[in-house]
């Protein structure tokens, strides 16, 4: 086609020049005739070129100059290319605009950061939540504008598995949950969510539990007091002795639950980790052993193995209640003749306390949920042993407040091991042993 | 314009040094914002433990000041910056001094808060102090924003809000005097509240100083001891053509 057109044009030029030469021949100047024809042809070509150039500069794809021959072919091709480009451009632009519009409409804040944590782009919600200014804040470091110390720590440590919770800046009553997701070549996607409402609800829930338990405690004390007096009444109808004893047991259990609830809400109400006071682990474990032996109704072999002279830095009351809960649990779920081992050791990772029993064990599917409040492996089990259902929740919270963790391993029918891991900075090794 | 020049420098390493110092100053600012809001919360909620922990955190602010100061000296010695960069380093050295003082005032507020927590709180729960505290918090926040964005306009408006702080301070002072005259048993608490308010007023002054350094950094103009209106006129006049 194009080649055909080109050949036609070339043939036409050759024919025109030949005609010029032929016309010039009778006058004796064939060259002048040829040159005249060439000049006309050149003028025509230049006009075509000029038209093409004008059209290309005008940026109007539809205004292509109408012409035939090879020029028409070239111009037609260019026009087609132009139209295709225009079409793709428009489609891309539309897509981009859609994309922009949809990301801008995301109810969460989105900020894109480069590896130097400079802002590349952010949507409207991010601007509102973090007080960013459109356009002028592009290229600034995010940590210069979001200056909360927790955020800067989060950014520096670059451990983005969990989101970080930020208080609103300048004393505003606002809570933001920020999560950073790395993508591409070191780029970071930062998601910001306003969680003020959830935080308020959570605070209300905690307040409610704390207040309700507090309010329940006083009437319960009165009931327990009268029950005690009644049970010692000499002229009491003997048929009432059983029910009264049961009522006393149940009121004692209720008191225990309320005490645990209060302990939990106290643990929750103070944020951050506890300051350290030195706790001697060995005497505490020895004491716990004696208490457990005295309390359990059946014969148990409780051993204490102290494999480290290290002392613990933490809140003594809290640590004691955590350890006591673990030992109590072990004693409750280990049948007569079983063995409980309390082992304290340390290594590079920190200090560890393991409470190992040869009791009835826990099925694997229950283990992740054990530290939930009032979670029961089976309905009969906890009630029969008189537990409050809050013990392990307390242990978990105490460990969190000490920067540590609770690890549970168990085999049904073989026994369980509850291990408290304390970080190395919570240990204090006495000078004589070091 | 000039603001953009401060952000880009021909030597990449030098530029990184300056950026790092700026980020450190702003991190220090972020810590101070948290100290201030913690100190105010300790006072308003009567939380003596929070007050104690805020007061014991002041060493962090001091540590940051020392480290930034060292870094600035190092930049001055090894890079011998000129023009805008020099202004930036000089302004930074001054800024951290004022920020450190704001930190000291926060410590004072926190200590008084932990003492006041043991006493009965007034019926209005320090409404006026809370209000003034909020103004001071916003002022510190905007000051640091102006520093981060090299925004002279924001620096001027923020510096101007120091007047609101002063007016609030005056009005709380009068209120405290009335309380003291009405009931002499209130004198002790009123005096403590006066100290808190005084600290907040000082925080406003320090924030205003930092705003002035920001203007100096951006426009190369020392505007201390000049009325804000004149400064504004001059800067607007320069930016307008």
C-alpha cells in the first residue's frame, strides 16, 4: 500500500521530469524545462511539509491536511498514531483520575513515603487526621510533622508488624492507629485510622467493670459477714447448716472473682511498664510452694529448682500474684501423687520461670484462648475447682506490664508448662555471683 | 523561593546532616509536646503518679538538647556553612535552648500537679488553666510545624497568639487574687495554680522566641524586640512582588 503509493509518486515525479525535459527539447534547453518542473515539484513538496508541520504543532488530531500520494499516506499514518496515542492517554488519565478519586475517598488516611520517609503523596483523610497540607508538605519527612515519640520510635525500629497507637497532637482528644506497610523498593505505605470512638468505648468498658466490681464488693462483705455469724449460731436448725455452708463457699468465690476483676482493672488502668524494685525469686517460690501444699487437699510433690542467682526487677505484688496464680492452677489440675516443678533460670534472652505439672493437660485448640477472661476449657472444670476464670488473664497482664510474655505448652493427659519470660533488662545479678 | 533553598543543598552529605539535625530538633519538640500534655493531664485529672513520671522524664529532653548542640558544633566546625545553612544551624542552637526551657517548665507543672493531686480539687476542675494549657499546647505545636515547614507566615500568626496567652494569664491571676481574698485557706492552692499558670505563660514566651528564629531562618531577618506588625509588613512586602 504505502510502498505502492510511494512507487506511484516516484513514477509520477519521473514522468513529470521527463515531460519537462521533452517540452524543453524543442527550444534547445531541456535542462531548463526539467529544472522548472523540479522547482514546481519542490514547491509542492515544501507546501505539503509546511502543512504537515503546522498540523503537528497545532495538537489537533482531526485537522490533518487532506492530500494524496505518499504524503497523504504518511499524514494518514501519523494521524492514526496520534489518535491512538490520544485514546490511550485519555484512557490512562481517566483510570488515574478514578484511582486517585477512589484512594482519596478511602475513609482511612493513606500516606506514601519514600525510603527516606519523605512524603510522596497522601489522601484527603490523611491530611485531615495528621494535619498535613496538600502540595506544600510533599517532600517533607513524615517524622518532622508527626512528632509523637511513639511514632518516631516505631519508624526508627522499622518493625511494622503491629500498628502503633498515637494520641492526637496538641492536646486534642483523638486516638490514631497508624500502620506502616513496606512495598516496592523500600517504599512505605502508611495507613492512618481514627480510633477515637473505639478507644472511648474501651475506656468506658474498663471504667464500668472497675466501678461495678467496686460497688458489688460492699454488699457482698455484708452478706459474707452475716453468713459467718449465722453459721456459728448455736440454736441453728441443723437442716440449714448445709445450705449456709454452701452459701459461704459461694460468697467466698464471688469475693475472689471481684477481687480478681479489680486487680485486672487496676493492671489495665495504668499504662506503660512498671518501675523496678528488686524481687528475690527464690524465697518467693519457696513461699508459694508452702502455700500451695497447705491449700491443696491432696498429696502433691512440689519442687523448686533455682538455677540462677539473678533477681527480678519489677512490682513485687504483681509478680507474686502472677506466680501464685500459675502455682494455684497447677495444684488444682494435678491429681494426687503428681509432680509440680517451679524452675527459675536465665539466659541471654532474659529470665524465665517455668511452672511444670503432670496434671490433666489442655487440648491444643484451647491454648490460644486460655488468657481470655472467663474462658473455660469445659464448663464443669473451672467451676468445680472454684476458680475465678481470671487468673491467667491477670498473669498475661502482669507479664505485659513487665515487658515479658507468657508461653503455654501442654499435652492432654501428660501435663502443662506455663513459662513466664522476662526481658534481660528486668534481671539484676548480685555482684557476688557475677 | 528561599525556603526551597534551605531544603536542597549541593552537597548531599551536608544536606543529610542538616536534615538529621532538623529531624532531631523536631523529635525533641515531639517529646516536649508529650511532656506538656502529660503534665496538664496530671494536673487536671489529679494523677500524682503521672505527674511524677513526667517530671522524671525531663532528663530525656536535656539529653536531646546536649546531643543536638554537639551535632551543631560539629557541623559548624567541619562544614563551615554559609548563608541559609549558617542561619539554620544558628537558629537551631537557639531553638533547642528555648525548647529545653519549655521542658523545664513542663517538669515544674508536673511536680506541682503531683503535689496538688493530694489536695481537694476546685469545683471548676481547673477549667481556666485547662483552657490556657490548650492554647499553649496549640502554640507549641504550631511553632514546631512552622519550624518543620519553614513557614514564616505560620510563625508570625503563632507568635501573635502569645498575646492571648498573656491575656489569659492576667485574667487567671486576677481570679486567683479574688479567691485568696475570699478564703485565706485557698491561698496555698491558689499560689500553686499561679505557678502553673506562670509556667504556661513562660512556655508561650519560649514558643514565640522559636517562631522568631524560624522567621530569621527563612528570611534572614532578626526580628527580636521588633513589633510583630512591622515584621509582618516587611515580610509581606518582600513576598508580594
